[in-house]
C-alpha cells in the first residue's frame, strides 16, 4: 500500500495508463476504484502477471515427461488511470482527491489506516 513516488506509465489492456498501484488485492481495488472514479478519473484494472517460476518437466517412472502445471490464476491486480498527468503523491498531499462524502483524501485514509478521512487540519499544520 505504499504511495508510489515515481510517475510510471504502462499499457493496460491496450490503453496507455499511469500506474496508481501494482499487485493489489481485490479488496484494495474495491477501495481505490470508487475514489478515483468519483474524482473523474477513468480507471483501468487488469490482473497482475503471475510471478515467473522456472518450468521444469517431471519424468515419470516409465520415462515419459509430464509438462509442468499451468501457473495459478492471478490474485492481484494493477490499477491505472488514463489521465497521463495524474500523480498519486501530488494528488494526495496536494489535497486534490475527495471521498464520495466530500472529505479530502488524506495519506492515512489512502493507506487505509483510518476508516474516515480527517481533513479538518492539513497534516503540515497539525501540532
């Protein structure tokens, strides 16, 4: 759940996107997608590629080679937005994103450390 400080872009399903987060769980996707869509961003979610595993065939007692089993289905996803100027860090600390109930998305809320965004006083003015 780390905030990505780099401005990374990739093609997701043939659409040029800025990567918001990689290798996120379905629950995290369910959290991020409504926030980004509420802020008028077009969200693209694709399954993350499975980890590379060395494919080794096994040999049976009869001497026949059995091909390796297929890799497991991806359980993580890559989340991107089509706005090529979007930067997650700038959007959060610049207080540009809003929750559907009208609060500013704070860093703690984005990282799901808080259930409600406490945006009354910016982080840099808290004492």
